């Protein structure tokens, strides 16, 4: 399993287990809607840091989208708009800033993963803390599909290599045969 896929799954599980309890603790000071939006924003910030690390981009390039999302989280009474903007910011961070080498694949994979993740949340219709935790976990499961569709830098063949892969394999096989015989 590739590293971004495994890490996305583990990070999603951590978020599923911590977002709701942390929002419950913060809700005593801010109220539930704001606390929940801030915890989702914090989870997206952590995931954005992982995306920046995998793509070797600076964290500074992520500040504008995350600041816009924080402003939307702090704005009272626009909960549904915050969730839609969070999905858009995730797509912007992943396909627009971090992994922008394959635009057609990125657009297709963002559509699949974002619509699939949001669709699972709508289908589950979370109303309790456990249902929200499961929804967050399912959302991150769908987000891991992105790295199956769009290869990361480790999976992209090196364009600077001028030698044909067949020639490399042929030379390696010939070296093994010479060592044997």
C-alpha cells in the first residue's frame, strides 16, 4: 500500500475518533455549531499539512485557502455553506496546489472522491456523535481513492531518465546471467 493511502486512512481514523469529543469539549465555550466547524477545520489543516509534505510544497502556499475556510467557520449561521466550501478547499489544496501534474485525472478523481465522500455522509445522515464519527471515517476512506487515481511523485516515472526501461531490464538480466555462469 502506498504511503499517502495508508496515511490518509490512519489520519481519517484519528480524526473520526477525536473530532467529535474535541468539539464536545470546545462546545462548552463556543457552542456546538462553531466548535464542530472549528474541529473540522483543524482536521483539514492537519490533512493539508500532510498533503504539503507529500508534494514537497511549502505550508505557506496553503495559508490562503485555509484562512478563507477559517473565516467561513467563524461566520455564524452558515453551516451548510461551510461544508461545501470545505469540500472545495480540499479539492483546491490537493489538486490545485499540491498535486497539479495531471489536470484531467485530478479533476476526475476530485469529482469521484468529493462527491463520493459527501454522498456517503448524506446517505448516512448523521444525527449522533457515533454516526458523525463513522461519517468522518467514511469520508477519509473515499479520499484515499484519490491516490489510486492520480499518481504521486513517487509513482510518476522520472522524465529525466533518457534510457529505455527495457534496456535497463535487459542490462540487469544480462548482469545476473553473467554472475551465474
